[in-house]
């Protein structure tokens, strides 16, 4: 069963603060208050002068993605301009917006003002009704990871690029994801191969080939494995071919293996390219949840997936690349002429040009980079084949609200073949209230325990296996257990996503204690069982074999044998990734129902299907978006 969720506490807080009694005269001065946003508390300072809001400042916050910045550049100026907290919340940053409005409301109350006077309706600007024509060589729909990767490649190939983005900010889900990036043979020299991992390689090599390409890849990896053993290597074995075989297997052999291999062969190049343009990788790969092998890389100079977006945007600006990003502009329809996609019809849905229609001509073609449909409840339940059509409104999602499958709908209208639409991934460890991945202490692949204090799954398994096992616990809830030494807390007291640890603890979703017994008591876990479970886990970490759940390895970041304090974070699965979508070939050209290329149409990232199969390997999504974004742009740039 998918658990039901409580309504957000923040709305209640907002309502409560607005209903408070007021005094007759306000005192000029500076007032501060805080409220909880998406990533933690937002501390706001409001200056009151002559019974009016003179200024609002954010003193401190943990919001990490670019969308949240719009609350500073748009929401706050609007509140001051209209002297009202009834201004529109920023779409995609609703929780941050509500937190700011709530904190401002609290400040008004502290100043003794009548809060209801600051709830005036805000005048809406008149809608524009004209149509504007824009011309580009390549039009990209969506400014997430795939779209911006494509934009940079296309612009560097000398093409004039227009990116249409319906949100008021660039970044998409890429900017709010964990940001991990699988690539074989990078940053793995610190990892020793275990017996469990040897068995995994041998199991994959023993498989009966299911296709010529499968046979070819098994042949290549067999040779690599022999050479590895002949040299008596002890460092982790890996290769792009092995990465491809593992990926294909974990999607139940349903993906298009040629696409999988294209992906795994190109991750290394993309990492190098990113490095050249300012992205700094951590020098030690690890194994993220559902990643199946320790080849997960992430940024040193950024928290979460926002680093990819910031790096692309900064590069486009610094190099003055011919890329125009039209924000708050929603693509609605592809324009087809003589069987070829030649442009896009779009409309401004926000900002000063709201209402204006656009015809955007694309000389070389259009690249769909619109992401998935994880936030489209209707679509996910219509297509779902894995979760019994129970992915309703109360099931949380890690996605931004903009992940509504628009690209899939537009492509379908021009005859694109949709593939594997029924396979939707639940992220095993999401925030039970918001679905976000960021509100936790410790890696997503630390040990999981239920209220009985017992483990129930091998946490290094596929994500679908984990999500199912987690949903089978009481109310679909479980705890991720970690220790302070391994919880990736930085010197500012923030976790790997930039969220303040004190906010996470204050939320009551995560618990901290010096001993496991105390932790169990605080979190409502069976203490004796938790102690026993951790004891067994520590024994496995010491020996390296014999895990009670069959984990092949205990990575350093999962160790619990170095003393407390310990953390337990309450989690539930949340809708994360839609594996199905538009069919493409290895050149990122969109394929129609008759198996033919649709001229002028390309697609990359989560909008596409058949790259992952039934289950997406953790940390293969950002590589998918960036690799195929790059390929789509190369193909489109070369198109006549
Ligand atoms: P990917 O990882 O595949 O790049 P993301 O979710 O990161 O996917 O990015 C997809 C982007 O596409 C988001 O920023 C989203 O707002 C944008 N988008 C989706 N539909 C449309 C549309 N109809 N018009 C313009 N932009 C869109």
C-alpha cells in the first residue's frame, strides 16, 4: 500500500499566524521570524516603517536549487510592492514561498499590525494577445540537464539556439535530484574488490546471450575479467561494457541495449567535458542507492544536481554562447511541414509577456528535453504497470510540479512511438511529507530498519526491489540508520543536499542519540533488536562476508562501528522517475510508429524511453540526460 500523507504543517502555521489578534499601533523596527521551507527553516527579517513593509531580507535558508532564488528576486519584491502576502507563490518553489509568506506574516504580527490588511488581492497584469515569431537553428524544449547539455553542444557547433522553458527558472528535476553520476573506471582506485562483487561479475558473464550485442558485450567483459585476474588485481573491477551489462540486467533486459551501451560508453567523456567548464568532481566514487556498483560520482563544489545546471548556465554566460533561454514559456505543439518538424508553438505563461504566443522556427530541428511525467498524477496512474495504479495524489514525489510529460504528449501528436510507458520508479527513501530526497541524515544506501529494529532487504539491491520492500513495512515507513561520522555533514552543519542538520532534527522526521538504545527509544524502534541488527552489520563490515541480507560489500560510508552519535531518519518511497517515453535511436532521433526517423525531431533525457527498462539504475539518470542531450545536439547540428 502507498501511505497516505498528512497535509503540510506549513499551511497550518500560516493560517494560525494570520488569525492572531492585533494591537492598534505598529512599532517601526526590524522583526525576525522563521518558517520551514522545502529544505529547512527560512529565517526572514522584515523592516516595518509607518505601518508598512519597507524591506524583507532572507537572513538564512537551506534552499539549494535555482527556483528558490525566485522567491528573493520575485516573491519578496512583489510582497513589498503590493504590501500583501497574497502574491502568487513561485511555481516550483511553493514550499519556500509559503515559508516566506508565513514568516513575513509572523513579523507583521510581532510588529502589532493587522495582518488581514496585508492579505489584499494582488492586481493581475493584462494578458498579451499578440504572436511573435522567433528564429533559431536549433530549438530545445526544456532547460533541465538534457536541454542545457544539448544547448552547450549545439552552440559550440556554431548553431543559434533557443531554449523554451515553462518554469520561471532553469534546472528542472536535474536541479533537485541527488546529482550522482555513474561512470566506469573513474575515481575507483580506493575501492577493493570483494568476494560478493566477484560473484556478481561471474554471474553476469555466465548468462546466456540474448542478442548479438549482448553476446559481444559478454565477450568483451570476459576478456577484461580474464586480464584483471591474470594481473591479480585487487582494486574494483569495472568497464563501460560491464556497466552496460549490469544496467541492462537490472531493467530486466527490456531496455534497448544499443542505447544502454551508448550511454555507458559516453559517461567518461561527459565527466571530462564538465570538468573543463568548471565542475569539480569528488575524487572518490561511491555506491548510491540502487546504483548496484561503486561507480557513483558527484560534485565537490556543489550540493545536489544543481551543480550541473549552474555550471552550464555560467559557461553559456561566460563564453557568450548564442543561447537564449526563454523562461516562463511553455511549448504546446510541434510544427510539422512536409513530414519534417520545423518549429514549435509556445506561449508565455508568466512574467511581463504573459499570454504572448510564439512561433519558434527551427532550421535544423527541435530537441525535446522536457523530462518525465512523475508529477502528472493522471498520466502516471493511466500508464502505471508496476504499482497497481496506486500512485495517486497522496503518493509523494521527488519531482518538481513541472514534470507533466508535455514532451511525450507533443511527440505523440506527430506520430512518435512511445515505449515502456508503464514502468515508473519510486525512489526508495523519500521524505514522507514532501517526497523530497534531501531531508535525511546518511546515505540512501545505509541500512534500513523497520519499527521492529530489523533489516528486511539487501539495501544495495535494485530500486524497485527496495521500494517494494519498504512499502511492505507498516504504513510504508522505515528508518535509514547512520552515524555522525558517515552522515556527510559539512562544517556548516548541513547534509549532502545543503539542508541544515538542526532543521532536519527539529522536523521530527530524524532522530539523533549518542547510543543505539537511546536512538531506538526516541524514534520508536525496538531497542534490543536495533542493537542486535547493528551488531550483525558491524560484524559483516569487519569480515566483508556473510551479511544477513546478502549485501556484497560494506562501503566506508555505511559503517556504523565507529561510535555515535547515531541517526535514524523516517522515510517512505516516492515517485521519482518515469522510465518510458519517446523512442529514440542511438543518435537521439525520434522514431515513429512505423520504426522510421521523424525528420527534424530529437529527444534526450527522461522524456525518452527504453534506456532503462523496468528499473532505472540509481545514478544513471543524470548521465542519460547529459549524454543524450549532447548526442541530440550533435545530430541536430549536423542535420541538413
Ligand atoms: P531531464 O533530466 O530529462 O533533463 P528535467 O526535469 O531536468 O529533465 O528538465 C526538464 C525541463 O523541461 C524542466 O525544466 C521542465 O520545466 C521543462 N518543460 C517541461 N515541459 C515543458 C514545456 N511544455 N515547455 C517548456 N518547458 C518544459
